[in-house]
C-alpha cells in the first residue's frame, strides 16, 4: 500500500527502503510500528532541511491547550557537537565528581551520536487561568511523539533521551534563557544502522477499566481536591 505521507514530502526526498514496505500505509500502522532506536545505532544521513521542517510541523500540530506553545526546540548544529560533548562531560562531573576518564568519554559520546540532535525545552506558564503546568508538559509530550512519528514515517529512527544531566548547571547555562525554563529532553534522529526488532503487540485491556460507582461510599479515598481557582469568575 502506498504511503500518502511519504508521497506528500515532495519530489526528490529520499525514500528509505523500510518505508516502501507494505503495512506502513496507515497512520495506525505507523504508530504501532514506531520503535525507539538508540542514538548509538543512528547514522548518516540525517533528515534534510525540508524533512526537519516537516518534523517540526508535525510537532506543532500536536494538541496544546490554549495553544500556549510553551515549549521550544533547539537544533544542535554538527559544528557544535564537540562543544556539547564537553558540556555533557561537565554535567557528568557535577553529578559524579569521581567520574573516571572512561565515564566522561561515555558521557561526552552521547552528544556526538546520530546526525540530528534536537533539544526540547519547556517554559511553562505558571499562572494561566485555564491551563495547568502539567497540561503544558503533556502538550510537549504530544509534540515530542509527533516528532518521533514523523521521523519514523520519513524512514528514520529516533529516540528521546534525558537523564540527570538535564538539571546540571553546565547544560542549563548553555540552553536555558529565562527563569523557570526547563531543559526536558534531547531527540536524536538518523538512519537506522541496523534493523530494529519488531515491536510486540501490547494489549490495551490491562490499562483500562469502566467507570463504576463506589459500591461502598465509605471506600471513597476522601480527597476533596485542590481548591478551585475562583479569580476570573463573574
Ligand atoms: C522525556 C523522555 C526522556 C527519556 N529519556 C531516556 C533516557 O535518558 N534514556 C533511555 O534509555 N530512555 C529514555 N527515554 C525512553 C526512550 O526514549 C524510549 O521511549 C524507551 O526506550 C522505550 O522505547 P520505545 O519508544 O520504542 O517504546 C525517555 C523517554 C522520554 C519520553
């Protein structure tokens, strides 16, 4: 089955072999077949400029209560990867002052893996009348998933990574521009160096139940809920 999204990328875009196989033709198949690929196994080529634009457009179509767009993405140019690797090492030293040379090399390598590296930051609006900070993290998560799906449909592997380094002074000083902004995750995108394992089907049933009335009202957990914000009421 032909893949309408791949066709929509425009002429001249490279179509990865995996993307021409049957079964990728529907959105549901794309979602069900996406699988993270470790940045260690992501190689050249990375997405083209036009594909990066599509990936960002995909992120921007994710649900976002109030369209706050309190997140932003920063592309790390290849020419600055070594600089980032030094910051990853400094972050490791902040976390583990006794880190060995090998530990630092491993930490630094994480900044060098994969052809495209994107940092995601969130600057949540703390006092919005309607939209909680949690909802803004969810909106960023939805944008992130759309990026991963877009990369997958375009024939690339991708993975989100983070870790304790995200809170390090070294990385915060390099990325955070306003008080309250959080460095949330990195997304690496590139061509899979090897075929990833097929994702096993996971049943949704254990994760869902029917809403039923409490048979014994005394079993209610007793929480009364947070006080509703009443400012702005008529
Ligand atoms: C915000 C975020 C940060 C993550 N950080 C890491 C990480 O630092 N290291 C890691 O191994 N997995 C991390 N993960 C999980 C992987 O990206 C991936 O989702 C997981 O390995 C499951 O693989 P799958 O996406 O194929 O289901 C993170 C996921 C999210 C959403």
